[in-house]
């Protein structure tokens, strides 16, 4: 969940595509609940999103607050 701190947030392209990929995997998992490989891949993508967001927050390139 994101809280926007400003008029329009600018999300870096790599972070945007990772979030898009995570949403796609979650939709897939709604239809295929027993797909263990996709569950594992979602964990990896979520981890990448978290690490990248931490980097962008430290370098002040991301104007979003993660909750």
C-alpha cells in the first residue's frame, strides 16, 4: 500500500515494471492457487521491489511512503 506525498508521484521505470509484474503474478495466482512456482516467483519479485524502494528512499529519488 502506498501513500502519495505530493501531487503526482514519479515512480522509476524499473520499480514500476516490478510492481506491474507482481500484480500480474497475483492475478495468475487467483486463478491458479496451487501454482507453487508462481508463489515462489512472487516472493522474489516482492523482495526486489522492497530492496529497490529502500534504495530509492535512501537516495531521495522516490517520493512515496511505503506502509
